[in-house]
C-alpha cells in the first residue's frame, strides 16, 4: 500500500508539473495572440431601453445592427436645419464585437471568457 501511495504521489507530482507547463504555454500563446490583434479590444453593448424610455421613444430607430457583421454599429439621425430637411446623417462604427439590446449575459461572457485572466 505504501509503494502504491508513493507511486501515486510521484505520478501526481508529474501531472502537476505538466499542468503548470501547459498553463505557462497557454498564457504565452494568449499574450502572443493579443499582441497580434492589438492589446486593446473594444466591445460595444447597447443596453435595452428602460420602460420610461420606451414610452418616450419608440424603440431604437437610430441604431442599426447589420446582421451580416457583428462588429458594426450604424447610428443615423435626420439632419433638420431650420425648415429645410436634408438627407439622413450616417455614422459607421467598428468594434471587436457589438452586442445588441437583446444580447444575454451568457452570450457576452462566451465571447470574452478567453480574455478574462483574473476575476475577483
């Protein structure tokens, strides 16, 4: 029984050492990926309207989330100058990822979980 315990402890120590080495490799690879992508990543989450906001404005007609591109957000607004009405102004924004108002916490966490190194 003592021999079995000793061999199990040796095996456990080997596995712990291997796990430590693999964790160091994972961190190194993560840092390499971050450097290749750029160290700063920008996410955009548009929160749902509050009930009182929903009453004042009917939805979010000025925000557009292109379905084919989860990295873009388009902001539009009519340009009223005096009585003259001009064409709609359009602003295109690009992010690493855009989350529309209906996005769940789980969906957002799944996107960023590999970026989270320490959570306290």
